[in-house]
C-alpha cells in the first residue's frame, strides 16, 4: 500500500492501482502457499514435509498465474512495470522479514 501511494505521488492513479494490484497478487499467492503448506504439515516425517512444501508452491504458482491472467484479461489500462514492481515488492518484504529474524 505504501508503494502504491509513492507511485501515485510520482506517476498517476493508473500506475498506483497497477502497483496495488501487483502487490495484492503477491500477497494472495503467498497466503495460499502458507495455508496449503501449513495445513499439510504434521509430524516430523521429511517426505510429508517436502510434499506439503511442494503442494504449497504449486498452489502459489497457480494463484500467481491466475492473478496475472485476470489482470491482463480484465484491466486493459494496466501499467505493466508498476504491476510487476508491486508484485516484486512482496518478495523484498518477505526476505527483509526473514533477515530481521536473524
């Protein structure tokens, strides 16, 4: 949301909406991953843990693909660069949060 406000200040409303949509795609895909992977994670069996992570990644990929497909299909005025920057910002936040835990 902060990135969308910054983009709006320097660009236009369409770019800000595109940034917000890109960030939302990343957030929803990561949420799907967490819900799927954690739901299947029980016990200490490494094979089961691997399967849970694989299932989560598969769902994350499908949600990401579907999100971008819906945007490019339904939002003809999309600004591609802000869309992808908003999506990529979710990864930056994820890695910063992980590094902060150390």
